[in-house]
């Protein structure tokens, strides 16, 4: 047996042509009135079926933002590397200068360290 629940949607004198909702065990909802019957489950299936659509402007914006973000992250990393190189060069220059005063290091090594420091400074300035 298939139990069915039936309710009258319109009450009172305005209900000249009563409309009923039938709920049956197959979970199909049927709207019935004197003229026609509509299977709501079929209408629901048609309403929820859709094809995925690519939103081209949103996708283009996403790609542009991703490219700019990647470039800025790369550029920031390059600046950080240049800062570390400069800090290491100045530390080495200070050590060599200290050793130069005691006569343990030749002036050529001091000149090399000074040139390395200047190159590191120039690279950092170019990246900023």
C-alpha cells in the first residue's frame, strides 16, 4: 500500500477550485487542481540542473593578481638576499680592517673586501 497525505491549500469561500498537495511514499509531490497535475519533483530536477560557466572577467582578474603577487614576492626575496649579502660584506670588511691595523692582512685583501661591499651596496640600491 502506498500511503498518501492530502491537504487542501485554499480554505473558505475563495476555494472555488480547491488545490491539493499529495505527498506519497515515493517522495513525489503532486499539485492537483481541477484542471491539471504537476510533478514538483520533475520541476525541481530541471531547476537544479546547470552547466558550469567560467566567469572570464573574474578569472582574468585572479590571474592578473596572482602574477603581480608572485612578482612582488620574488622581488622582495631578491631585496632580502641583497641586504644579507651587504651585511655579510660589511662584517667581513670590518674584520679585515681590524686585521689590517695589526699588519696581518695585505692591503689587496682590504681593497677586495671594500669592492665587494660597494658591489653589494650597489645591488641593494638597484633592487629598491
